[in-house]
């Protein structure tokens, strides 16, 4: 196998005309140069140098290798410099996927801090809800997935690196003129006869499960993945809802009031990545900033 060090020595011999001169240029010994040239000729399967008097001359095969050596070594040097830049966070790319309420709360703070600390690191963002976002991570379509889950599934993310960020409690949302708007804490059973406005599919399933555990099935009049739309519908007096605190944090609930709902329903917010990706400096730095953003919240 032809190695980069062999090409460097061959190029030095071609430029200086002798093993001893090449050794001086490269800062090594003449026997070391001779040994490396023998190894290169063995790999090539043909002579590369011939001695003419006191000088070494390239054979036709040697000329071919030298002609290609500059491009190969230049490409290798560029690659080494680029890798060093990525390792030192002077460059790098992170593809982040997040659910909407995470995009509007945790992500901006984390990415602003990342850019300030490592301006050479670029982050792209797309939105997707779990489990689709987790499927994107496993398929190689992103490097980090900001995700959530209700309850605890011990095996759901066994193949992934899980960075816990925070626990997000669901709160009730009722119109300002609602009889329970000033209640502070509301048993979800007290909302059994209300029209409901539901959020994303996973949140919708969780709502139905919680209501059914409390003895009723919610009448869902409207369903939308857009949290501002949920809040707007509640504010217009068209129903009640339960939303994660993160979702309400990023939207001013005009015409609506928040209430604490019992029994408490919580979702776990996490950042996920693949084990190998967790070792990439830019990915690790992004995970750290997401953790700090969640702690500040």
C-alpha cells in the first residue's frame, strides 16, 4: 500500500537528486530515506528510481507517482486542516430537529450561546414531532433530535444517547369568562362536559388517556398542531385545552387563562443523538448548550 509518507520522501528525492539531500530536507537519516524508498517500490511493484552517477533519476513509474503526489498530499493536508478545525470547533455542522414548542423556547437560547462560543459551528433546524423526529435521527437525517415522551418506556430509546433536559407539566387553558378561570387548580373531571381543543397527535392521545382514566371521554371539537391556534380558539371561547408549559411560554394567551390541572400530567423533554455522534465536538457542544438553556428556563 502506498502511504503519504512514502510520497513525501519520493518527492523530496526527485527534487534534491539524492537520498542524503532528501534526508537533510526532511530532517531524517539517509538510511531511513533508503528504507522508505524500498518499501514504496515494493508496494508499487516496479522500480521508481535509478542511480546515474551520484544522482538519483526517476523512472517512468516514478515520474507518474511524483506527478500525482502533489495533488494527493495537498488534498491530504487540506483534509487534515479541515478535520482539525472541526475537532477544535472552529468549523462543523449540526443538523437539529425539534418539536415546535422546543424550537421557540429552548432552541433559540441554546443556539445563540453556541454561536457566541463557537462562531464557526453551523446549525440547521427543521421541525418534527416525535416519533418522526426520532426516526429521522436513526435514519441519519439529523444529528440531534429534541423530543418528548409521556410516562416512561424503558426500551424506547435504548439505542440512543439520551440527554434529559427538563420535565414539562401540562396546564389547563380556559376562556377568560369561564366559571373556572379564577379557580387556580382544576380537577380534569370538572371539564368533562366542555368542548375540547386538542394539540399534536401524541398530545391528543395523552389527553384522551388522561380523561378516560378520570372517567370520561373528551369531546374534541378542534384539533391542530399549531399551539397559537389552540390558544386562539380557547381565547375565542370555543373550548378548553391542556397544553405543555413550554407551549404557553412562547405565546401570550390572549383571552385565555391558565389553570393547574389535577391529576398532574408531565412530559419528559430530552435531546437525543446516536452514540457515535455524541463524540463529535460540535454535537457535544450543542447538547451542552441545550442542557444549559433548559436549566436557565
